[in-house]
C-alpha cells in the first residue's frame, strides 16, 4: 500500500480507469457540499492533477466508461448527465435522464447503450432506463 495525495479531500466520488491507464476522479463531496471538481491520477508519475470542472456538482453518482474514450456521469441526485472526453480532456452536457437518482447502478451494454437502474430519490427508486447518447432515453 502507498498513499497518493489528491488535490481535494473527498468522499462520495467515482474513480474510473481510462484506456490510457490514468484514473478520472469526479463528482466529489467535502462532507458539507457536493463539488463539481474532477482530477486525473497518473500512476506512471504518481501525481493527481485538477482538470476541468463538471457543470453540475455531484455525489453518489455513477461514472461509466464507454468504448469510444468517454465517461458518462449520471445523476448524483440530479437528472442531468455529463460526458468526459478522455481524448481531449473536456466535459460536456448531454441529454437528461428521465428520473433523478443517487446511489444507483449503471453499466455500458455491448451495443453502446447504458442501463441505469435503481437508486434513491425521496424513496427507493424501483425503475430503470436505457440511456442513449444519441437519441432519446426509454
């Protein structure tokens, strides 16, 4: 075990392994507030650097790596979604989900669609939706 100093002390974030071997750390909480910060950890240098911020502050969200070098960030108590493009290091807004969720699950299917399921809203959420980056959600 060894320690790595991240730039912002956080919890309730995601860490996603990218195809270049770096790790995207996004959507953090500093215990009091959700944050829109994101960082990139480089295991080859052992450093963690701040990168562009997401539009919305998030915690208890999901980050799903997609085969075309992007990471889909879903919910975190919101119905909005964002994409991180690892090829150029930028964030962009995408279409909204049907239901705001926290503590849910998301998985990229082989056809490129992301299944987003469960989680909590005001009460436990017993729905799922298929998220398409192009087109409409179901």
